[in-house]
């Protein structure tokens, strides 16, 4: 079975890092990438078999908190676990209240990322 993950981050290097960490730990993986919340909402409609969303919070156009609010309203897709990632720990409580399953503060480590994924999948 292939594990399908949507990575939402406006920074190309951050997306590459997350893909690298995931492929190192999870062998059969397919990643879909998105540059902001608006694009991510479209990708969620396009890929109905997503198993995880890794979501940056600070992004242009539509940020992660706006994405979460809109995404969680759609009951047909909102069951996919969301791990929020941000450099700003002050928004943790807010982001979790919007429906994120977990919150990781940048810089993230492989160990913390994999632990959050395992927790979100259980």
C-alpha cells in the first residue's frame, strides 16, 4: 500500500526536506505538493485518497489556519489527519483548536516528524 501525503508549504526547500525525511522513513510513499492553502484545498478535492497533510502555517495567499478552517468544514474530506508545522509556537493553541491533529515547531527533526505521523495515524 502506498502512503499518500499532501505537503503544503510555500518554501520549495522545506517541501524537499519533508519529502526526503518521509522517503527515508516510509518506503512506499507518494507525495503531492502545494504552495499555499488555496492550492491545497484544490488538491484535497483532486486526491480523495490522501492519508496525511503536512501543513505549513505561515504562507502567502491563504495561510495554514485559513486552510484548516475551510478544510474542516468539508465533512467529505476532513477526516484526513493534519500535522501543522510552524516557526511560531505562539499559534499552537489556535491551530490545534482549528482541527490540526498535531503541531510541530520548526526546525523539525526526523524523529519528531515520524512520531507525529504515527500518533496521527492511530
